[in-house]
C-alpha cells in the first residue's frame, strides 16, 4: 500500500480557564480532508503510545459496549468491565490498536495515561458510564493525560497538566513521520 502524505497538526486549545488542552488534527496533506481509514488508524496507533512514552495507558469505551466486548473476545484482547457502562482495555499492541481504531473509528472513546492507569479508578469509570468524555474534565489532573478520540472527524483532544503542544509534537513526531505524517503547528 502506497502511503499518502498526511499532516498532524498540534495546537493549544482554549477550552476555558480550568482546562489545559491540546488539539491534534490528522488530515490528508494535499486535499486537507480529514483522515480516516486504515492509514489514519495506523498513524493514530503510533501516536497514542508515543504520547504515553514509558507510562502505562489504557483505552476507555463507554458506548456500544456489546460491540466492543464482542470484538475484544473474538480478537483475544484483554479488557475489563470497569463500571456499568465502561470498558477498559489496557495497552493493546500497536497492531491491535490500529485494528481497534479502524473498527471503532465512528465512536468517541478515550485514552488515559499515567501511573494510576493500572488501578481501578471507580470515580472516573463511574463518571464515564454516566457522562462519557465529559468525565475527563475532572479526572485529567490525576493522570499524565486523558485523550478524547474523535477519529471519525480526524481529531483527538488531549487534556493534561504536564503536556503542552510543543512537548506533544516532540513526542509524536518520530512515530508519525515514520508513517508519512508530517507533524506541525497549524499555519
């Protein structure tokens, strides 16, 4: 498969005084169309572990759980039922992550990274069950980051007290550029 050139734009977002956020937007470089499909899933699957670095991370799903659960079972992926409407998938391999991103591209889901990820966070998991991604607003200061993935729209929003746009660029550039995605700030 010939790789199309993509651009991953990274910029600080103003979501209010009490939120520190960075936006990541993946698009085809020439057409400026939002990136979807297998190559986009591969790029996102390289970006997420690069963002986490050496810290543990996990995916949080809080909608269409029957489909996610069935997918995990048929693909032998580890998961745990974290709350009534929350499944946590601890650190899938990059290949499995790309397949998950492609399969659930139309869903909004999250990623948490940091030292507490391996432990149960009943408060966050309960809030994810009730409020979806809005739960990350109160929880992200306890983690290195929480990432809201809206891959259908070629976007992810990173909430973090310690990662700013320049650090995100530094972390993800090598992984993204290996897959023909140039990383930059928007013009």
